[in-house]
């Protein structure tokens, strides 16, 4: 998983020693670390920027800034960039302190290594709620990006922002937020945050540009298709199903099907294009899911189970975006670990269904 991958870069022996020390505590905390000591040139930086969740430079801040400058584009997508001096006295998040988790990691390294974390983000220095941090910690997809800045600026002025969640909420809601009891109450606020399973902004036509929609990454897509269906046809169907359900493509954790389709070019190609895992299941495992909307005798005779896409989507809720078993618990044999969001849709030799894992959001 990219966000748990840290590249540690140094240019001297002392810097390399500190990198190893930092890497040890990071690996103990579950991070995957890669070390570069005295890298030549900057050709390696493109790969690092694309693959790492965090880059930790142990060197002068100017070196880190010059290396990263050509690649910095979007604070909600860029990896976190941190710098430490070679004596380990200070650790400073330079890029993506919030959305990339740089500030939180700086605090962690400061505690473990005895360094002083230097946080310069305004909401951090004022101790205020940060919506981008909340989204990252709860694995929520962020809607209009300009609204993230607007909400932070509003909180810094001492004004409150409305908040309503369609998902269960754990923990104490920050005082800077007005806890709303309904969408209607939220829409009465001049500025607000909505946590909704539907991630598309069209969900709030009455308040364009005033309500930030945050949605969970918890959608599993089950698909089936006839052999040899073109990729462009599967791609168009996939996007159509998501759009009709009001689901943002960034909410999808994976594409799932039956083992007979493990090498199906269109399904494999779609997963590659979307940057999501493609996982398949044997018919026997799929057949353990009994609660589906409909069955096809023809499909059962052909592949061994009468409804592939719904069962695959429900089983897919067990897996996170890396393809590993997620922490949503053990599934019941007859229902699976998720809930069906969109039952089987059929079109031109293709089928698709969407399932979601139950989620809550947490403050603190």
C-alpha cells in the first residue's frame, strides 16, 4: 500500500545512520521502508514520488525542496515530504502535512527519536479541526478541493462549519463543527461537511460549492462478461454503473469475479487502468453466498454458480485496496461480509454489481 511506504534518503554516513534508526521505528509501526544513501542525480526521484507515501530526507532542507520541486502538484495526492537534520534535532513536514500524513508522522518520529517536530500548518498551530486530516484518517474520498481550503480558512477566522454524517459517528465532534441532524439542517448552514456513501457532488444540487462531500473507500465491484468482450465496452459499462449509483470511482477498493475470468483481458485491463486490484474466487466459494437478487440457470450450467457479479462483490468486501483481507470480520457463509448496494445489472454480455462494507467515521 503506497501510503505505508517510506523512502529514506541521506547523503552522508551520519545521515545514513539516522535513516536506519528512523526506519527501525517506522518498520516496527508497520511501515515498509526503502533506503537510499548518496543517490546520484535526481532521476530516481520520479519513481520515489510515484511509489512512496512518504519521503524522509536526512539532509539540508534545500536539497529536499530542489529534488521535489518538479513533482509537486496536488496537496491531496502528493506524498508527504519530511526533512530531518543529521543530528536528529528537528523533523519538519514540508509537503502534504495533512492529507499525506506528514504532520502526524513528524510527531511520531519526534516522540520516538527525541526530535522536535516543527509544524507550520495554520490549523495545527491553532489546534483546530482539519478536514483533510479527518478524511485521510477515516479513508474518505474528498470532494471539491477548493472547499477544503475554504473550510480551513473559515475555521481559522473563528467561524463554525456544519457537519452531518449518514454513517455512524464515533468520538466527540470538535467544537468548531455544528453537528446537524439531517441533510436539510446541513443545507441551512452557509458552509458544511457531508459524509455520505454517495460520493458524487450531484448529491447536493441545492448547495453547489458550499457543502464538501466526503465518502468512504468501501465499494467492491463484482463483474462478469462473455469471453473476448472488448475493454472499451467493459470500461463504458463500469463507468455507467458507478455513475448511476452516485459512486465516485475513487471509492472503489477492487474489481472481483470468478476464477474462470482470472485472465480475461478486458477485466484485467480495466483493473490496471483504474489502478485497483483484480481478485477472483472459485465457484465453490462464490456459491456459499446464498442471498442474491436473482439466479441464471444458463450461467450456473456454464460456470457453476448462477450469479457471479453479486457474489463476487459481496466477497470482495473482505479485501482492502491491496487485495489483502481487511478488518471487517469473518463473513457469514450465506450473506458475505458486505451489503449489496447495486444488484446485478446486465448489458451486452456483461454483468456488474456493487457491494459496500459497513463503515463509521471517528473523531480523535
